[in-house]
C-alpha cells in the first residue's frame, strides 16, 4: 500500500476502535440502570457517531506525524 493509504487505514482503525469500545462500555454501564434496550442501543449509536466525528481530526494528523517519523 502507498503511504497515504496506510495512514488512512491505521487512522480509521484507531478512531473506529475507540468509538466501538466506548459504545460497548456505554451499553455495559447502562445495564446497571433502568433503561430500555432502545435507550441503550440509541445512546451507544449516538456516542459512536459523535466520537467518530470528534476523533477524526485528532487521530489522523497524529498518525500521519508518527508515520512520517518512522519512515
């Protein structure tokens, strides 16, 4: 793969991984409360989308900077 493609793939793996883990943690935490499954799944989906959007501009430049140092 070319350098730009590798950066995109690594970045996506990082910010999507963090977002998925946070959504799963959200579901686990809400199991202790009195929430319906619609609330849990809806909240987890909302958290996943917001974190993905928020992490993209943070993770991509960080990965790019780190990859350029190693090359």
